[in-house]
C-alpha cells in the first residue's frame, strides 16, 4: 500500500487498531521510516519507508498481520481528535447531540470504553470545526469591518481597544439606519444580553418599531461588560448616526418595557 505521508499511514494504522481493538505504537518514527507494532509486543508489525523513485510517497515494505493478543476494552487511539473527526457528519446533522448519546454510540460502534470528559472534549472540537474557532475569528475582526464597509457603504463600524486589547465593537449598517429614519416611529428600545461564547462579554442593542409593529434592528455593540462607560460610548455614537440633535420627539425605553404604538 502507498500513502502520501507518514501521517496518513499512522492514521490508517490507528483506524485498523481501533477496528480490531488493538493499541498501535510507532517506533522508530521519523522523516524517512516508520514502524507500526502492537503495544503488547505480539507478531503484528508494519514497516513503511520513503519510496526510492518517488520521494513524495510512502510505501509499506514489509509486515506481519498476525495477531495473537487479546482484544482491548480500552484504547488510547480512540482519542478526542479521532471521535471529533470520525463522527463529524453526525455532529453536523445534530450539533446539540447529547454527551451521553455520543458516549453510547462510540461504545456500541467501537466496543471500547471511553470517559465522559473525553466525549465532551471531542464535542467541543467538532463544534469548532463546524462553526469556526473563536480565537481565529477574533483575529479577523478588522477584515470583517472592511468587508462590512465594502458591502454597506456609509456604515459606521468602530472598535475601542485599551493597550492593544479589544474591548468594544460598534456596528451601525447604513441600510438599517436609513430604513429606520425613513419609515419607523421615533421609538428606540435599549437592552442587553450575555454572550455565551469563549470570551464572554455582553451584546447591547437598540431596536425600533416598524409600520407592522415588528422589531426593527438599528445598531448593536459587543462589550466586555455592561457599565455606564460602555453605554455612554454606545449612545453617543447612536445619536451621531441618527442625527438626534433635539430629543423632545424621541421616546426611549429599556429592558423590554411595554410601549403603546397607537400614539
């Protein structure tokens, strides 16, 4: 058999070991050769080396596929990474897949015992693979800002950082702003909610009421915490975007207070 890399060879051997409930080890394992053998030291082994003609290919040169060892009920090859990648399509179909059901599926399919913590970590990895890594996404905030400005000319997207550390992001898209000023009542509701993400924080938002008495989003801001300074910064940008110079005909509500729309 031929492989494109030693990594692909090791993955194939580990999958073979998981299927046959044998723990595989690799030694020596370098850029020129790799030996796979059974952890219990029984006859099974495989030697894989770089091909002499095509140096980009790995080929199994010799081996013994005979097993005389007993089956293992625990396998370290059934790792969090293996579970996350092997059951990725199931996670894609149901991202709310319960940890207990995942544990049961792995035990039934692979006939090995795994810990609940292993399953929980595998689910976290699968979630990052499907939804994206939050740390990588935070690094692309400035690219996200430029893309919003390109697709929504005239928008206001601002950041506030302290000593190079991100704290606040304000977003006011021009289509939403123009639509609110052109067709909505002069009623603005303010509220906030907690963000259940890795970096925590809170989302503050302002919404209006359209002609059908439905919620109309205006602006929102992501902050590290809800306090006077963040609300002040948010509302100053909001008044500038909506050009509120005289607030005598504006109505502001907070915390989902009921508003009569008949006036």
